[in-house]
C-alpha cells in the first residue's frame, strides 16, 4: 500500500538522535584507554541465521562519527545470512570505531530481526496468493526504517501514515454507530468526504459485516480476528470485487491456514513489535592494530 524509501534526511535525523542519546559526555572509556593514533580493522560478524537489513544504516553511523573510516559492505540488505558471515568491515581510528559500535549494531540487529521474522512469515505463505503486510505498530520515530526492513524480508508495507488511506476501524465505527449510522452509511460517508481516488478500507468482525462493506463499495475489507471458516465465506462473497485482508491473532503456526482461505493480504503487527534482534557483533581484528 505504501512503499516509499526512507529519505536521506529522515535517516540522518534518526542517526543523529541515536548518537546524541548514546554519547552523553563522550566515550570516556575509550578516550581514557585507547591511544588517539591507534588504527585497526573490525568486522561485523553474523552469529545467527536470518536476513540482513540495515547494513547501509550501520555504515552511515560509522561515517557520521568519523568520515575517515573506511566501511566496506560485503553483504547487501535482503540477503539470507548464516553464522560466520561477515557483513562488513570497518577500518580506521579504533576510538571512532568503538564510539559508533553500539549505535550501529542497535540498528543492524533490530532491522535484521524484523527482516528475518518477516521472511519466516513470507515463506509460510509461499505458493498462495496472500502477501504479508506490516502495520503502524512501529517504534516511535523509527517507522521508515522498520518498514524498510519488512520489505527486505519479503513483506509489504501497509499504511506508512494516517494520510495514506482511509482505514475505518472499530472505534470509528463505534463512535458513528452511536450517532445512528450503519456500517454502509459510514463507508459511503468516507467515500464522499475523503480525497478523490484514495483507498477505502473497513474493518469487520463477521461475514455479515463483510457483505455490508462490500455493498457499500469498500476497496479493502479487513477481517478482524475471524476464524478461517468465516474468512473463506467472506472471500467467496467478495469474489474479486474487493481485496480481503486478514488481521488479528495470526502467528507462524496458523498463517498458512489463513493464507489458504484465499485472502489477499495478511497484516501482522508482530513483525515490528515482537521480533527478536538478530545476533550480530563487532569484532576487532587484533593483528591489524597499529599506532600511526
């Protein structure tokens, strides 16, 4: 639904905020212990199977700290990785490398975790017509990067922000039903008042409501926490007249079953709120250390 790339301005702002958060009064440990003229080489070592995402972000962290650092990317984002793989090397001032280390890894580990979890879900629905989508359940301030990571894992982006599409959810419906409006009335009102050409999606809780949304001309009908039997009925009712999205309580254990109902979209908040960071570390190569 939304596939915009994070802009350089967005990325720089995120990196600057993260580095400012981490810097405090500076890296007092490295400054107290490491000679300013000590140089060396470090590697970003993969310790867990998954999908890489955020390597370019990590590079920008290092070069933001010290433009003189030489960062060579060896594995591109979106690539399957395994323990022992080296995703990048960094050469230059040891103090600079150590100052950037944690922030660079924080981005790389977390974005790779999102990409890896997304890839697991995408693999489960392979061979069906369903696509895996994310939600707006993202870390505040990091949405652009986290949705990028979803794409690197083979997923699709739902709304990037509130202006991307009309999504009529349960609380909208509850508020307007209190004013005497039916679901059909609500969808028709959205169509009338929303910007021309914008997608109208409605959340429903039953096959009956799916029929109402279809009759009102919704472009996408979201089946919220419905069982697979009801999902199949909703898909049959839509018969290509609207896209059908499944959402709510979808896990790796049941996503294949959901996909087999014929839904077009499966949205999963867990992609960006319940992932596990991938184990990637920075390792200094002691044999490369030298004073200049």
